[in-house]
C-alpha cells in the first residue's frame, strides 16, 4: 500500500522544465530536464519566469573555470540550475509575504544563488526584487537585473564615479558596457566607449562623448588619459592601460584572471593607480536591492534602455551559450521561457 502511495505521489508531484548539466565542459553538457517545481517558504515568492539572460559568467559556471567558480556551482560537477537574472510574474506567495501579490510583474536576481534558467524560481520577499515598470518587457527588465545591476555596482559602489570624471569603457557595446555607457553619462561623467566598427553608432546613441573603434585604433595608444577604465569584457589588462590612467586612477575588470589578482595585490599599497575586481553577485543583498530600485526608477523614467542582442527559447540554451562564447555579443542575450 505504501509503495503504491509513493508511486502516485511521484507521478502527481508538480514538475517544471529547467536547464541542467551533469558535468563541466562545452555547450554540449547543457540539457533541458524536468525537475520538481519549487514551493515557496513562508517568506518567499514563487516566480513564473518569462525571461532570463546568458552571459560570460554563465559560461564560466558551465565550464567550471576559473576554478574558484566551482565553490558556487559544485566542486566536481554543476549541482544547481544555472542563471540568476529573471523577469516574470508572481505565481504564489508564502504566508508571511506582505509586499508582493500573485500576478505582480517583477524582475530581479537570485544571486549569489542561481536557478533562473527554469520555468519557476523561488526568492525571498526581501531579496533583490522589484516591480517591473509598466511598458517595460520581461526581456528588457531581465537585462537590467543582470547587466544593468552589474554596471551600476561597478560604477557607483566600486568606482564612486563622479560628475566631470573621465571614464573609458572597454566593451561598450556588450551587455554590461551598454548600461555602463548610459549610467556613466547619467552621472555626468565624460564617457569614451571602445567597440568594433559595426557598433560605433550604437555606442554613440547611448550617450558616449567619444568612441574608439578597436579594429583600427588601440585605445591605450591614443594619448588620452582617464580617471577610470572599466574593462566590461575583461579582454584588456592593467599593464595595457596603466599609462592611460590619471594619477589616482582606477582600472576595473569583470574577469578575475590570475594576472588581475596579482595586480590588485601589487597596487593596493604604494601605487597611485589601482587595479580592482568585484564579485558583484556577492555584494550584500541590501546593497544590490538599493541599486536595483535606483535602476528601476531610471528605467521607468526612460533614462536608460536595454539593448537586446539575440533571443533564444529555453530549449536552445546551448545555442545561446555558443553565441556568448564567440566573445562578440552585442547587448544582452535573452532566454525566453514560455
């Protein structure tokens, strides 16, 4: 009798589709599986995910390199559903939830956890979660929750960018870069973007005061100097740009290579130019929530916009990763979940 009951409970248990990988490796390790649908705890909301994002961080988690990412995704193999940025609507709420209701359109991030590359995800009510502005699509909101929030944390929390300061943004046409250009412009900084020929007009339209086409010009050899250099794609190095920094200048990168980690330690004391890396997903939840609220205001006011490069259904998650792995992603790559 108990065996029959167990079999029936397995058959009737709510299920959902989600991305999974049983080993680290290339895009071929990604699979779309059917897994148990999560149930919200008393202080959580259950979100029906409509859009998520794919970027270099997701590729790093898939590959398990650099090795430190395995402390978050699993030492021997991936143990969690990937993805952290999402947008969708609330499908259920825990009994203690007071600020959100079923049917609310929301966007946010699960970081430092993951789980957004699925039909449903649970997050605490007080996590990095905001109501989606009217007229903003789920894809646009998910891009803000991912790349917009990363750009904001680097520019404001790390660099404390001020009006009148000069900033060079390497990778200005990428997911993080397109938001960095807009946010730096909004602050009142003097913005120079670095991108390829085909993206020059895009970067100018986002507010850049000057654009360097890297296919014809080395941004480190123009003779210009900057207060902040933001390597939003992690393809440069401190050594490459050190002479391009003004005294007291800051070089920031989104990729924690061994060389960068050495430069961070080396320039921490006794140097008037510093190298910095920040794991923005590990910032305190209160900090991330405060900046997401600010981003929501800018988005609602039309002062920033999302640049969507390509869209992929969840079933084509491997193809989305292959696009990101080319290293020439324009704007944000979106995963749609219907």
